[in-house]
C-alpha cells in the first residue's frame, strides 16, 4: 500500500432484528437512540430501561440536541445519547441529527456503538438507521494527522439494534469508503501529496483494485494539443503535472465507458500571477477535492461491483507563480482546437478541466460528470450548504434537485447556454477564459466548460460550494466534506440516471 494511503481499519456493521434485550447490549459501550418528537408509552417500552430514560428526557428543554444523556444500569454502564426528530424530517435533517448525536457519543471512550431507532413507520425507521450508520462510519474514520502522539481510537463496530427489516449496509459502507478517501486526500499537506506522489498513489490504488492506469505526462499532452491544461502546468519547475485516466471494467476490458468521472486536481493553487491573498491561499492544498471526489466515487462503484464500465480522468497540477507561469492575455489552444484568451490566472480550474473534458467526452460515454472546487461565486450564490449543479440537459434540473434532497447532499441547478458566451467574447481568440467584471462567474464557468464537451455527450458539472463547511455538513463531521460521492451514487442507484438516458 502506498505510504500516503489511509490505514483502512474496517468498522464492522451488524444488524439485529426484533426487540433489544440485555444480551444485545452486553458489549455496547455507547447507545445512540432516535425517537419521535413526543414518544408515546409504547415507544418507551421498546427502549431498554425506558422509564429511567424517559425521566431523564423530562428534565431537558425541548429541542435540545442531544435530547438527553444518561447511562443504562447494566454491568457495562452503557452511555446513552438520544435525539428526537419529526417523522417527516428531510434526509438532510436526519443526517444532521445523526452527526450531532454521534459527536456526543464519541465524548465517551468505547469501541462499540449501538444504534436504536424506535417509534417510526417502516420507511422512516429505515432512513434514520441509515443516517445514523452513515454518520458513525464518517466519524469512525481517522483523518490524516502528523502529530507525535497518536489520536484516540474510534468505533470498531456499529451495531444496529431493534430493526424491523435490515438496511443496505453494504452500500452505506461503500459510500463511506469513497467519501473517507476523498476527505483523506483533500486533507493531506501539499508537501506530502504533490503531483508526482498523487500519480504514484493512483497507480498503486489502481493495481490494488484491478483498474487500468494511464498517466499522460506533459510531453504526451503537448502531442495531444492540451494547451489549456499545459498553460496552467507550465508554471511548475518540473514536468510533474499530468492527466491520469483510471478504468474500471467489471466486464470486457475493451468495453467503452458508460460513465466518465472528471476531477479538478489542483494540488496547490497560489492563484498564479494574479496572486491570492494569504487567507484565500491558506487552504489551497484542498483545491484538488474535485479529483478526490471523482476518485472516491470510482472506489464506491468498484466496492459495490456495479456493472458499469467507468473511466475516471484526473487533471493534476499546481497553479504556481514564476517566470514561466501563464499570464493574463496569453492565448492558448485547447485539445479541441478552440483558442482561449487568458484573463485571470486564478481561473485555472476551468482551463485544466477544458482539455480533460475533451478527452473524456471523445470516448462517447453515456454520461460525463465533472467535480471541481471551481468558483467563489457559487458560494456567494448558495452558501456552503449546497453545491451548484449544471448540465447540458436542462430537462434534468428537477431530477438533479430531487436527488440532492433524497440523499442529503443538496444541489441547486444553474443554467448553461450559448447566450452567456457573449460575456466571454474575445477579440483575439475563440473565447475568453472568464470575464473581468461578471458577477455570475459560476454560470460563465459552466458555460465555458460546456464548449469542451464533444459529441453532445450528456454532461453534469458540480461546482463544489459545499466541499468545505465549518462544523461539518449533513452526516460528515469534518470541515472538508467530500461532497459528491453520496450524491453521485444516488444518481446512479436511486435516480438510475444511466438507464433513464439510454
């Protein structure tokens, strides 16, 4: 295993149907309980030592999270954390409650977390078990740390107790692995995960997973005419930049891709000659989160063994300053022959994605999805609670919004259209990279990228405004959220977007 890959310590998920008995609780260190807003007597009878816990809840103010904390009177003195939620709560609200309850449970040492949901109809019960399990899997994963003292251990097992029917824990675990990998890579320091180390890590992961690995280095990209990507990469002191293609083939190895995932992998973004100020540059080692989400999604697909041939294209470089760095007013030619007038060197993400989208769409997949921490204007438009979504299939907008609501990774659609290219009109090239004065840069960026999707390939662009959210978001406890893995899996498995388009 590559030195920069996380140490995978499996968190075992078990499920036990029926009433919770003393034997079920004998090895549970913490018990997370989710109840209706006003639990009735029959609900408390389903909760271990319900009368005792009901008395604790009466002492707390309504609306508190947790609703109450306490201990069971068993030999293990199991720590109990409980929360209440309305039966018609959204998925996002369920995931948020679960994250807060898991955080409260983690204040107590213990390796075995029990989860009990009582008092809900079958569909709500299943959704709440899934939310709590997803939150526990996210919290159990150990993020990168380089301290001399090892961090405390987290959950080794998650035990779902009192279920009426089993949930799909296999899917939850696969999505968690993908999200955890995305967050892990994003949080690695830039002197650890540089461009060459990233490519080496991808090669090792590909060998481990049985994926095909191909690294297009700068010399090959010059032959392929990838002038937009190379404009950004030329500021590097070496030839470390590359576009990496990974191929997952569950069937014939020569099968054409049905799905192509594309990720922006700017491993450090100074802003280039249009240099960022200190506070804006501080966390720019995370500007590769789009590539990490694409990779995490590929991993989740492979973990589940989905019968979909998938290509994953990752555009990996730094955006540096220096005597060779590209400049405002440079004119470059992209891989599809279109010429681009550079306006602002900190709009590098759309440059590296342009060529990568050309290569991905030339394979004629049924769908291309790209992920990028692309614009500040997306954050200004919708905050860091949502991500912006764009597509060249505007009829999909209701489906894309619904998918976000259903999975809890919420998106808001924006238009892409030729009419916006008026603001990118250039006197010396086919189009400008961005506008010097537009207030809707996220829309212009999406419209720019659409010009590099060939063969009218169905395409979705996620501008990851919600990639970082202070305090965590939905079920994810860290500021780096890995937003997009869960969303894409919901598109594939719940919305069945590939089947709908075929």
